[in-house]
C-alpha cells in the first residue's frame, strides 16, 4: 500500500507568501534555541522543512547550513561584545574542527555511516549523563598545564543571572583540540551540526562555564559551516526561496536569544542542553539501528 | 590547595567590539539585501500572493535560481528577485570567513604572533576544505 502524504509545498491552500511567513516564524524558534545552546538551529529547521513542508532533502540540507551560519553570526555579535564567547578558545579549537572537517569529507566514502551513527549516539548519550551529573559534584582543582598557560585562555564575563563577574581558567586544551577534531570529522561525515559535540567537549574536558561553552560553540560553528555552504551553493542545493525565510527567522531568533542567555540561570541552560542532547542521541541511535 | 591563576587578561575591548561590529555589519547587510530581493520577487510575481501551484515549482531543485557567483551577479543586474536574495545569502555565508580573515589583522595589530599564526592556519584549512569539496 502506498501512503501518500500531502506536504505543505504541494498543498493547494498554501501560497508562496504563506510559505515564507510560516517558515520564517518556525525558524525564529530554531534561531532562539540554537543561539542559547550553541547548536545552530538545524534541530528545528530540518524537521520543519522535511516533515512539515516536505522539501527535498538536498535543499533542506542547504537551508540548514544557512541557518547554522545565521545563528552563529547573529548571536556571536552579542556574545563577543559581552565576553560570553572566548575568542582565543574559539580560534585555537577551530584548528581541530577545520582539519577534522577535511578528514571527515575524505572518510565519507570509506566508513559505513551506520556504525558512526551508533557510535556517536552512544557518545552523545554518555555526554548527556556526564553533563547532567555536572562536573561540580566532584570539584577538584585542576592546575592548568603549560599549554593552557601559554595559550592565555583565562577570561571572565559578567553573569546577569548570578549578578557577578565569573572568572574562569580553561584546562586541558590539548584534549579539547582532539575532541574538536573528532567533532569536525563527525560533522563532515554525518552532516550533523557539530555543536552537539562541541559543547560537551568544552564543558567536560576544558571545564568552561556552561554559558561560555554554548556561546563559544555558537561563535565557532559558522566558520566550518561557511566552507560547506560554499560547496552546497555550487551544487545548486541552496534555493533562495527556502533559504531566505530561514535566514530571516533564524537571525531574528538568534538576536533575541543572544540577548537572553546572560539572564538565564546556568543550571537551567545545562538542563535544557542535556534534554536536547538526549533527543539528538536517540535520533542518531535510531538512524543507526534502522539503517 | 590553592591554585595560582596565571596573569592573563581578556582581549582588549576594541578587539571584541571590532569583531562584533564586523559580524553585525555582515548580518545586517545580508539580511537587508535578502528582504529587498524577496520584495522584488513578489513585486514581479503578484500571483505569489495567492497562486497555488507556484510554490511547488519554487521549492524544488532546479534552474530557477543561480548556483554560481557569476550567475547570481548577472541576475542581480537584470533585477531578478531570486538572484538578489542569493546575493544576500552569499554575503551571509562569506561573513564568518571574513571574520577569520579580519581576526588575523586584529591579532597582528595586537602583536599577538601566536594567535595570528593559529588564525592563518584556520583560514588556510577552510580554503583547502572548500577547494577539495568543490572539485569533488
């Protein structure tokens, strides 16, 4: 039996104008959530376009990469100014994501995605549990090593929710770099937004405050996405009529989100991030098992 | 145990503000052009306000939009709405790359050789991944 579902783009009642308005409105939510969690908005934009609008998956990927860039640039403008994003941490770790992305693109034809989905599903589930427990339960003083000191990564930001200046010293930058390389390779291989891997790496390995992790992830994701976007553009996967409302909605959402993050309690951000991470992990495990 | 924090200051204010302004400028410029392009599209195709079958055509992969910079620019000169939108999207895509390039200059002005080198390597890796991907 063939089940034919009528998507929005084929529905006779939906005019191009209504399409633009609805996609922009739903993308606003993607930009808002993405900018708070450092994820890039794809988690909302992809299901909206594929499941609700029945857009071709190739064009959905093109629109999703535009949404990552829009979230990143839109939110980072505020995060850099407010010191929530740590520029040095970002620049150093981009060495890992950029080289990982190249490796990932090369391995794409060699490795079976099925096992990668399962592997990263497990890794993300573990990260979610570890982040939920919170590293603060085992408060040890990790002395920053010579690399961490040489990179001068320490910084501070004013936390509106806690009403005070938060001073922090990132540790284990070497481990962070290796994890970013893996995150970059995973996004190259699976086409997933690597924010889901970047934030746990910064949180668990480098012990950054959670808001600094999500804001710095936001700052970073646009750079790797820009290289992919250029490739998708030349392959004709960026349809302006789909990408335009996504970009407009996501930018507006990211603007509001980036001016909200400072005022939200850190524990709340951590809790929301853990829930979203579990959903992404479950989705990957499902894809891997069903492959 | 007392850990002594190494003396380390955050970036000077002007660095943050310069990078923030570059991102903000890129975003505002691109989104303005995208909105103008959408306006032109709807002005040329009044039927998009109520036409039903047009949406299917607009949201399918095809020839109705440009996929190279030359095509996009040619379309902009011909005042084609879709091409104007694409120009805005291309500026949005170029903004993070512009941010990395601009950061190299900022670090050089600050005499921060280590981060100027780190950022240059990142830019080269980005260009490499684009070239490798585009020639696939």
